[in-house]
């Protein structure tokens, strides 16, 4: 079982397009609350925002 699969199960993350690597989790605080932060990579470049439907703009390098 991959680390990505284990993290998805443990944190109930539904998006299969996020990949997590070893040592991707850290603990910390946000707004005075204890939190676990996960760093993942999206496996594709979205064309628009799923929430507001704004088109993603790309900038040349």
C-alpha cells in the first residue's frame, strides 16, 4: 500500500489527483489551534477553479 493511499484513508481525502510523498506531514498551529499540515502534489494542471470557475491564467517563464 502506497503512502498516498494510506494518507487518503487516514485523513479521508477524496481527491485521487493528489500525491503524497514520504515525510509530507508536519504538525503546527494555525490561529491558535493544533493542526497537521500535509504537503502534496497535484498530478495535473487545472484549467479553472472548481469553486469560482475562474479560468487559470498561465504566465510565461
